[in-house]
């Protein structure tokens, strides 16, 4: 039995990441990946304040350019 089979279903957490194909492509082009951190960084450059997991992204101190 594999280790993953030992996990109970109630202990597993699945997070749905909300991003578009365009955001994914843009993050890969700019940062080399489309992980949540890269998508959130891309969103901050676009002035978007909601992250891929629904969290608030602070734009304070960020300068476009």
C-alpha cells in the first residue's frame, strides 16, 4: 500500500485555483511558471486585488512599471 493510500479523505484539502488560461500563459511568459505565487504577482501588476485562492492581495507599496 502506498503512503498516499494511508491518508483519510477527511484530512485531505483540495484547493481550487481560480485563474484564466490567459493569466496562466502570461505568468509563464513573465515568470516561467503559473504557480499561485506567479499568478498573484501577475495580478498585482495588473492592479487586481483578489488572489487565486480568493485572498486579498495588497497593492500597497507596489509601483507599476
